[in-house]
C-alpha cells in the first residue's frame, strides 16, 4: 500500500513527485494507472531537466518496495521506468540512465527469481536503445558478473533454474550489444570480462544432449528456440559476440574457450570442442581465421605433455579449423602450422619409443600397449591434418611445404634434416621416417605440375630416393606412392592398379600428351629413377604391394616421360631385372625371383602395346603364352596368388621362357629405334649416399673390372697392364711439375684450335674419332644371346679388397682384351 499524504502537504510537494505518486494505484493488482502515466511522460518530455529527479525518486520508491517485498509496486515502478526510457531521447537522459541502472542492479541483487528476471528484461530493453552520445563514465562490470552468475544458476526447481539461466544469457547479450554499439566498447573485451562471459555461454551450450556435428555453417535457430532453450540462446549469443570481435580483441574472446575445455576435460571426447570451434570459425571475420589457428597451435604446445587422447582431441579441433580456414584466408601461418605439427609428430614418436623401451611383462605391458595405440591416434590425427591443410594450398605453397617436410626426413649419415632425432633410436627414427613420408603422401595427393622438373626437383628427389629410405618395405612403398602422386599428371594410376598381364592396353583409355622439352631433359639424367626401381626389386622383404607399386612406376614413366631413348632404357632395365632374377647374386628367395620375373613380364607386355611395334608385341605375347603353359609362376596372376607352386630352381628352364635381347633389338630396330644400347647391360649408378647408408650396396667403388677367363684364349695374348717399377719411374711420378706444364700446353692448343680452325675441319675430325670409337666398342662388346648354363666368361666386380664372381646370361666374346 503506497504512502498517502494529506491534501495540504501534497500541494506543497514538487510536481514530479506528485505525478510519480499518482501512477501507483491503491491496489497493486490494478496495475499502472495509465492516465497518470501519460501525464508523467508528457511532463518528462516537456521538462527533460526533471528526468534526473524523476529517476531518483522512482529509484527511492523501488528500493523501499524491494526491501518490504512489495513485488506488485516493484513491477509498476519498473514498467514506468521502461516507458519513460523509451519515450525520452535527449542529452538529459544520461542522469536518468544512472538511476535506471541502479534500480536494475537492486532487482538483480534480490534473491527472488521473479525480480531478477524483471530486472533483466528491463536491462535488455535499455540495451536496445541507441543513445545520441557515448557515456565516458558508465561501466557494466557489475552486470557482467551478475548475469554470468545467473547463467550458472543451480536452483532446485528445474523450471525456475532454466528461467534464471535464460535471463542471464539475455542479460549478457544485452551487455554485449550495448557496449559494442558504444564508442567505449573496448572495455567489454578486457580479459576479466571475457573470462566470465565466454565460460558462462559455453556452460549452457554444453547442456545440449546431442552436439550437432554439421560440416557447413550451422543454421540460425528459430525465435521459439531462442526464447525457450538456454543452449540455443547461449550459442546464438556466442556467435554474436564473436561476430563483433575485431583484430585487437580476437584472442581475448578465444582464450577462455581453451580454459573452459581444459577445466571440464572436454578434449576427450572432443565432440563439444569441435562444435565450439566450428562456431568460432564460422562466426569470426574470415581475415582473422589465422589468429584462431595460432591460438590452437599455442595451446597444443602448452599441453604437449598431456595424455595422448587429449593431444589428439586438440589436433582434431585444429583439423576442423583448418578445413574452414582453408576456404578463406589462412594468412602467414602456413609454415608455422606444419612446423608445429611435425614437432608434435616427433614428440609422439619419441613418447611411443620411450614407452616401448620402458615396457615390461604383465599389467605394465598391457598399459604400454594401450599408450602405444593412443600415440598412434595422435600420429594419425597429425598426418590427417597435414594432408588436409596441404591439399588446400595453392601449388606454389604446396611445393614449398613438400620441400619443408622432405627436409625433416632423417637420412642416415647426413645432417641435412632439421628434425631432432637424437632421442629416438633406430626404431623411433624408422617410425618418424614413415610418419613424415605419410604426411608427404597426403600433401602431394592431387598435385599437378606442368613439368616433372617442377614436381621432382633435384633437391627433393635426391633425399626421396636416398638409400636410407629403402631400409624397410613400408618406407619403399611410401616413396613410390609419393612419386606416383607427382608423376601421374593425367590420372592414369587408377587404371594401372594391380600388377597383371593386360590383354589390350587400348581398353584402359590411357591419357597422355606429347613429352615436353623439360621432361625430356629431366629423363636424360633419369638414372636415379632407374636405379631406385632396380634396387627396389631386389629387396628381400618385398611383398606383393611393393611389386605392384614398382610396376606402376615403370608404367607411369612410360606414359608421362618416355620418348624413344627412355623406352630403350626402360627395356634395358627390365632385361637387367630378369637377368638378376636368373643369376640371383643376392640370394633372393624363390618367391622374390619369380615376382621379379612376373613384374618384367607385366611391364614388357604394357610397354610393347604402348609403343605398338608388332614384332615386339609378338615376341612378348609368345613368351607369355609359353609361360602360361609351362611356367605360370613367372606371371603375376599366378605368383601373387595364395599357395602358388614355386620351382626349385631357374637354371633348368629353356630360353623360350625368357625375353631375349636379340629378339627385342631385332623387332625394335626394324621399326626405326636406335637399339645399339640394348646390347649394353644395365648397371646401376653408384652414389655418394651408398657409402653413407647403413645398407649393403651392390657396388662400393666406381671401378668395374671385366676379366675374360676362357680356356680358348692363349695366356700370351692377354694384354698386361703392369709396369716395371724403377727409380726413374718413381722419380717421374713424384716430379709432376713437368706433366702439369704439358697438360696446360695441351689445353691451350685445344682451345686455340676450336677458336681459329674452320668448322668443317673440326667436324670432320670429331666424326672420324667418333667412328673409330664406335668400331672399337662394337669389337669389345660383341654379344650373342645364349642359355645361362656353361658360359664361356665370368663378370668380376672389384669392391675394395673383395671380388664377386657371377655367371652372366650372355656369352661374351672379347678377342684378347681386358677392360678397366
């Protein structure tokens, strides 16, 4: 019941007080007196200087009614304040707002949920009013704290609890709108405010029973959901908050998200964390995406010693963020992302290696195995993130990332890699090599370079084909798959999947283009590729997949890079592989020897149809037909089948089962191919890395000595290269000053001749020397094909102090010459 005064006293009271008193009825159930409220509103608009006093008097009455628990009059007072606030827009409203906010604070401080909701509703109405001038002294610290507390309401009644939480969320939304529209909006982005607002919103968002895992931008909630569901309302408010964030305050809004997820242990499982960061990435401005990615990377560094599943959860969140950011602006964080991920990949492998070394029997062993599997989850998440990020980069950036990752791959005996592997050991180093190559495989997927030189520059190809990456069959598989990604520029690889004898290659509809000049130049120095394939075929731990990938490599080189010279080199390589399987210098098991024979058959069948030389096709088809009847284990369809019968030896087979060099040379020569080099057996080049690798190389020196040990050649016809050692000879060898002068004079004469002599004379002299050299080589390397048994000569390879003798397929007829 409002306080009543006598008529004489009422006349002496200020008019604004009389007008305020008149709006309150005797019974609060009757509600606001509308006629008197209109008079008060007219008075306030006509005399705006009185607004301050009106507000103060209303605040005084409201405070008294709150203390006395007169809720009816409190409702009337707030309704009057709301109407005055909506009606008056002038400079004088500033003092009135202070009284209004004071009354709202009184309601929020009360313990009655009804009054708290009432105060919140009034504040939201006030927040929607656009003021003419900014307020330089007004702060909302109390409202941020109070609304955040309401968001965490634990009232025993579920309906009231939901109502209070909704009011708190709406209050935070009102604070955000009011401060963002204010010129002093920077205050709301201070860490002390964000540390209250963001966790309050996330706490209510977390109550969603089933987190939405949408890939695209989530749809906006309906108006009904906003009003009734705290989770939906909190999510909408969170989106609005992030959408208003700018460059300077983005980090302050994102960091509390990490603190909330850490505190509530929401990284494992991480469905809610993924949902949060999807909202963040879709709500912020696109140019700020890299800030969020940097924050995730920083948090990953901070939690690097946490449980594997926690780290995996953070990395999966990074993957989702990268997936969204890749569609827009990623900014300058490309190398930082890859560097951080590779660092954590190394840490994961190190943790895994340490667990394996520290594991023991019993329960400890089971625990170690569980940690092992968890670390593999981390590693797979990192590789998946690297691959997705890399596949969305433009080609010029992707090539840099390929070089960056390749530079991290450990190569034994060198210090070119930049990844610390000192704590990993041999097993850990092998593991990190596999992980990095898998990452590289993901990045190179879908990469299309115009020239092979761009895709496989020397600085990339050299470490990729390093002997250090041939230690293990899985490493070799990954290396070949990376090469396939880079070589297959016309998407032919899927058509070549699986090693088999293709009846008609034309049915595959192979896509190819004319070989460009850059690719031709690359293949002139393509010995690295041939060498890698040759050595890869002769590894003892090869499985079927290795042979399939080697076959695909040969086929892709034929499609993408082969001219006539390359075709001859590839055929030489295939014949050399066949010879190595027959001779078996490396003591390979029978399965591997037959696998090499099957690989050669599949490739020669492919290349013969690709170059379409009828005689060549006929020879290959005939050999395959004979093998089908007499030696099916030499064909891929049989040798790679389960429980295939293997021969006990290959020495007793007839030459009809083999592809013969003279037959191939005859067929290709008749079609215009230059087949002279077919008669020269392929021998892989020796690289410096062979000496640095821990593997046993087939050749350790650059000198290959061929000795003819035949009974038919008299001993006195052999040319001796020994020289009598005398004092004069030693003196000549030591005193080299005269020889140096002679060499200088020779060089001077040659240069002078090329500068002054007529071109015709120089050309004629070069031609005569070339012809002489050709005749001499033809005399030395006169070869005829014969079956392997009972050869007349042996090939001796000198390696340091040891000699390796082998029986060749060819009968070598050297007149009386020893070649060094």
